[in-house]
């Protein structure tokens, strides 16, 4: 995966409009689950690619520091060789002085080469640094978008469960109507009332039978009294 491809995909995913995607989905929850999987996979893939890009940048920075250090070191060697050559030339040792001057020239040539390599790498390092920053920003946005997706999914699932629970409750309430004479509860109440009526009827029946017996007993007492009084008159 090239840097441009990574950057393009990260930017595209980070800018995705979740609400617009959900509006177009037949099954929003299923689409969110798929988006979460895609985002997670893309984040993992992008992280690996960005890590490689950062690693390459750090190598270039290290090479640049080495070139800068080498240029400085070769400059110091050139200065030391030049001073030694001047010292020898002042002492009349021209041949030896020329040798040190030549060494100074070699060192200056190495210094110049190191400086050129350092300067050549600087624009590339600057460009790579900018790319890395954009990739990091994009990754942060993708992770934030993933959190938004997960929160959206949780909210949607919670709302769906709540709606299902409400529908079940309303169905249950609709099926249990205490005023409905055809309902099980009303039929049971009617059965209880009929049993209570039968009990009251039996009680009334028992009470009327007992009253009749007492009335018969009273009638027998009256007959006996009449017979006694009749006997007294005759006597």
C-alpha cells in the first residue's frame, strides 16, 4: 500500500457521513455492524502502514543527522590538516605541508558531499513529516468515528429493544381486558358469582326448611292446648 493510497483511504473513511449511510440502509443495525468491522480492519491495516511510514521517516532523519555530523567532522579534520600544513610550511617543510594541505582538500571534499546529501534529504524529510502528521490525524479521526459508530449502534440496539418491550407490553395489555365478557378473567368471575349464588340459595333453602319445622311444632302445641281446654270444659 502506497502512502497516497493510505492517506486517501484514511481521509475518505474519516469523512464518512454515518447518518447519511444509515438513511440509505435497509437494516441500519446490520450496516453498523459491518461498518464497525470494516473500520476496525482498516484502522489496523492503516496503523501498520503508518508505522512503516514513520519508521522510514526516522531512518531518513537518522541518515540526515549522520550526514550533518559527518560534514561537521570532516570540516574539523580539514581545519586541523590545514593548520598542520601551515605550521609545517612556516617551518620550511614544504613537501610535508603540501601533503597536509592535500589531506585538508580531501576532507573538505568529504564535507561538501555530506552537506549535499543532507540538503538533498531535507525536502523529502519535510514532505514525509507532513504525510505522517496527516496520517496520524486521519487515524485519530477514524478512531473517533469508530467510537461514534459503536455508540450509534448501541443506541440503535437499545432503542430497538425498548420498542420491542413496549410492543410486547401493549399486546399483553390488549389481551387482558377485565371488561371483556369473553376474556378468561370475566368467565372466571362469572363462575365465582354463580357459585356464590348457589351457596346463597342453599342457605335460603335450609333456612326455609327449618322455619317450616318450627311452624309444625307450634301447630302441634296449639292442638294439644285445644284438646286440653276441651277436656276441661267437659269435666
